[in-house]
């Protein structure tokens, strides 16, 4: 799995891009239909060549819909498609009159797409790029027309800034509420609601690439005793400190979730069983050495892994849960790994991965 990029530095940013593409797909199709009808009606005056540009834009986003769920960098697929759309519309502006072009206001569309998907600095970069393309396609083609009547260009740029600001504000509000829904309020970690769609994407990527996926199931040892002896406020502080220790020792594509109570799940895409055991041991040592809130705290961990078509949540979780139980039974504060699927199992056909998440962990 890839490290964070400038477009999406965290896995949460990357998942937002994929989710946004799914949510706006129908709206985009309706908008594209409206644009296509407008071009057909306007063709006798503007020219039938505009339909060629429209077809290129439609093909562009058809490719995006096919690739974005399969790519290791869906944010790059989305951003590339949007930039191509900017250039296509810019070509339409240049070929249909530059600063007098009726297509000029349509430059707002790709910039709005960016504002609906990406974080602020990417939106600002896209806004600057859109302005540059707009000026190049208008003033760069017919500077004398722009000087003679600059009002259409000024109006288009004002519309661009206004629409991007509105979409940006709406998206910021939506992301705020979405974060509240998928983030655990105590620890700030992702919760089970965020796990469902992300693991589905990871399992499909594993099937396409044949790469492994590892689950590490983590449970705080004797946590009830912490609450009984020190109070629930201290227990909450312990969970926050443990969450911090887990998160800071994982890379950006290694995901940690709080399932509830003192239970955590780490998802390691692209990592096999042996490497997963090493990660789990590193996390166990980190928590033991940290002594959250000054209390000697340990954790037990169960590890499971599978590769390619064998990556199935229920199977991996049950194996990790069984390994965790064994770690608890044999003394706690240790890592136990479940055996990997045999080669015969690897060759057996597997159904679409199940996501009926019903984890039951030992205390």
C-alpha cells in the first residue's frame, strides 16, 4: 500500500476522495447530460466540434469510474481526470471565442469538483491552475477582445471564486459531521463505521495484486482492574495514551481502529504474517515501556494474515481473535500468531469478502 501523498497525506484523506467519487457519480452524470443537451442545441451556432470535446470529457470520467476503486493512488486518478477536464474546457474556450466564448463560465465545473473532494491547499492549487488556464484560453488567444470587453472574463472569474467558496464551505461542514461519525470521540482513532468500507477496498486490492493483508487484534490486559482501582477518568486517559502509542508507531497506510472498550484492531495492507508479528511485538513493547498515565499497562495481541483471494474479514478476524485468546490464556503481555492458510486453501475459490463485522473479544 502507498505512503501518503501531497494530495492525500493520510488514509482518511484518501478514503474521502473515493467516497466523494461514489457520492457525486449520479450528480455528475445528470450534469453531464445537461451539458450534452446544451451543446447539441447550441451546435448550429457554436459548432458541432464541441461534441468531440464533450465526448472526450465523458470518456475521461468513465475511465475514472473504472480505475479509482482499483488504484493504489485513487487521489491521483481523480486529480488527473479533473486536470484533463480543465484542459478540455480550456480548449473549448480558446476555440469558441476566447474572452467572448459562451463556454467561459464552464471553467467553474472542474474547480468545483476539486473543492468537493480535496483538502484546502489542494483546492487553492486547483483554483490557481483554473485561473491560469482561463486566462491563457481567453487573453492568451484574443487579448484585444479581452481589452475591448473584459466584463465576461471578469464575471467568469468571479463566478469561479464564488462557486468554489460555496462548495468548499459545504464540503467542510460535511467532512466535520462525517469525521464525527467515523472517529472515536475518546481516542480520535477511526471506529468500526470507518473500518467497513476501507477493508472492502483493501480486500479488492489484495485480490487484484495478490498482496497480503494482516490483522492485529489488541486488547488491554486487566483493564477492568484499572477502572476499579483508579476510576473511569483514569481509565479513559489510559486508553487515550495507548491509542497515541499505537498510532505514532504505525505508518500512514497502517490503520488502527478502536472497536470499543479496550479493544483495538490494526489493519496492515501489503504485510504478511511474519512482518505483522514484528509490528505487533513493537506495539506491545511500546505500550509496556510507556506506562500510560504512570500505571504499568500491558497489552495482548493476536495476529492473522492472508494473501490475495484469501483476504476475507470474517476469516481473518476469527483467526486473530483465537490467537488473542491464546495470548490471554498463556499469560498475557504477548503476541500470538494464527497459522497462515495452507496452499490448498489458497488455491480454493473464495466468495466476495464478507463484511458482517461482529467481533467478540475476550476480556
